[in-house]
C-alpha cells in the first residue's frame, strides 16, 4: 500500500500544480515506513516550497525534528523543534521534546 502511494506521490512531485503537498505526503510515507533518511530529504524538499511560518512549514519542521530524533541526531532535532517552539497550539509536546534533547 505504501509502495503504491510512494509511486503516486513521486509522480505528483513532478507536476507543478501540487508539488508541495505531494512532497510532504511522500516524506510522510517514508517517515511511516521508518525510512528516515529518505523522509528527511523529502521533508527538506517540501520545506523549500512552503511559506515561512505557515502551518505546513511548521508541521514540516516538527516532522524533521522527529526524523532527526529517530536517527539519533539530537542536535539537529532540537534545531528544528526550536524553530517551532512558540507554536504550542499546534505542538503541545514541543517544550517536553526540547527539554528531553537538552
């Protein structure tokens, strides 16, 4: 099922109409499959096209933090979590995550 979704989202990434969503969803598939290196690469691609401080950009930063945390790279995880640390409305666990990484 994920493999089919990855194929579809990869194809959609080449279409300008919905690249941003396709890149995010492709990254999420890799994340869900625990393919963290691929997830990081795709989340970074999605972040390039997201508007600064948009909800999507904030969610991408959060997912990047989770991905780096899973990869055992706490400094990189903390960097991404710090960028959204004031958005407790979207990420109520952000302060705890930052505390845990310190």
